């Protein structure tokens, strides 16, 4: 294998995107994946590509740039990623309190110029006739879309390969090599690989990789459980989350039920191209446990029937869970580690990795190739935590 210029650790949607954009800019890239591409978060997530689930401010601004890139991605990557623009995103509220909380969030989100609004339950039911009319109202984002996250990831991988990128699957990184205060490569289960720049895009495992380089990275895995129904005829158009989804994400102090907070129990539901519904989800801090639980299934299905009573007799045919990389401030980690030149991090997107993958890959490639990205990444820098292990990294 030719000596790469850059090593990307992690073959999920973020690592694959970075590998593609670096290859597009003429770099020799080696991407190393512990298992198979898309075996982590990207292979166990929904495909929501919308503004309404994004944190107002920095994350929203990043999302606007990223979502704009999706329109041409199928053509650019040479594979249908099943991107559907403008299917709409909705979050029905059950109570006046949820309505008021969503209204405040929407007010902040709209400052970025996105089309998100509050609508009556009557308007919501006209958009989604199967929706339970016994609700208070809803957040609605008509310009939100959806994509197939697995096809998106593999489209990036295949396009990167055509541009000369090398991909090692089923290869575990066992150490990050550091000498004279800077990164110099990685040790793996299949040998040693040298490069002047290494990118930690290992998702929920990013902190473990960073620790190998002596870096304390506060990223933790957060489990989300999902359930798939049998294929149905046309059932729903929008991607839908209950209001609790955003309340838990942005204002958890407003949730009084400790059991709800422990599980992060809300509702996320969308219909795929083949007719099946993807129903979730939970947000659970349970380490690296990826097992489904009867408790989560029962809570999630009850939530689904609360909003869509017609689901009462629909069969669940598959269940799975994924780990989302959580950061303390809810903002992704993107940039170079100040105390370890050549070591970069692109992780911590939690449930927004699919939507933010294109812009993350593009900006990281610009940063490594040009020394500066076209949109400032200062606010996303890993150095904002200031918790690195002391020492000279020798």
C-alpha cells in the first residue's frame, strides 16, 4: 500500500464524507474502519435532513450549509441516495406547555432565515390525515427532507475509491503514533500505517481513539433504539417527531418525568422508500450496550399509537439500536487538536450526523488541504473543552 498523506479513522458517514472530499481535492487518503462501513451510527439511524431539529445558532448555521449540498449529491457521487427534498418536518405538541416551549425554540431558529412555523392541529391534520386530531398544535418545517443514510454513506465510499482513496475494513486501530510532539500515523490489527495527518472520525468511539494520543475528548455514546414495521401503502409524507423530542434535546429541565429523561423517550417516525416505517427513539446513556429492550419498545409503540392511532394493528418486523456520539454542549467537535499538531477530530454530531455529513467533510478537507476552511470552525474546535492530558505526547 502506498504511503497515504492522510489517515481517516472511522468508516461511518462522517469519515466517508471526509475521505471523499479530501480525495476530490487530490489527497492520498487511507480510511480505516473497525468493522464494515456504515456499521455504526449511520447504519442505525433515520434519514431526517431538516432544520427543525437543529440547535439555534451555530449548529443551525452549519445545517443550512450542509442541507444545501444534498440536492446535487446523487449526481455528484454517482449513486441514488434517495434524497427527497421538501417532504416536510413536523413536531406535534400534546400540551400548551409543549406548544409554548416549541414556539420559543422556533423563534430562535427562524433568526437564521429558515422556514419553520407553528400551525394549528387542524392544519397539521390536513398535511398528515392519519395524525391524531386530539393534539394541541404542531411545529412545521415545509422545507425539511430525508435521505437513505446507508446509501449516502456507501455513495461517499465508492466515490472516494474511484478517486483513489484506500479503504481498510475490519481493521482495528490499536494505537495512535506520536513522536516529537506531533502525530505520525497509527498502529492497527493489520499493521502500521504512517501519515502526517490523522483524523479521528470514530463517532461514539472517538474518545477512545483520542485517548490513544493522550487527548481527553468528552464524547460519550448515547443509545437510540429504532423499530421497523412491515411495508405499508402510502401512510405519511413528513418526517415527524413529537414535541418532546426537541424539549428533551434543548430544554430537558422542562421534563418532570425522571423515567422519560432516563430513556430520553420521545417519538420519531418516517416512511421509507419501500413503505416500512422507521419508529424511534430513545436517548440512553448505557455505555456501549446496543441491545433492544422491551421497555423501550413498549414506550415507543405507545407513543407511536398516541400520534397515529391507525398503527394499532401494524406489525413490527425488525428492531435495532445505534450509538450516537454525544458532547456536553450539544455541538460537534471539528478541528485540529492544538497540543498535538496533525491530529484532527470530526465527531460528536450525535443525532445530526446524517444532515451535517456533507458540510463536515467539505470543511475538514478545506482545513487540511488549504489550512483554512471556507466557514469558520473555531466554535466547533476540540480545544474549546481545554481538558487535554498534560505532557509532551512523546
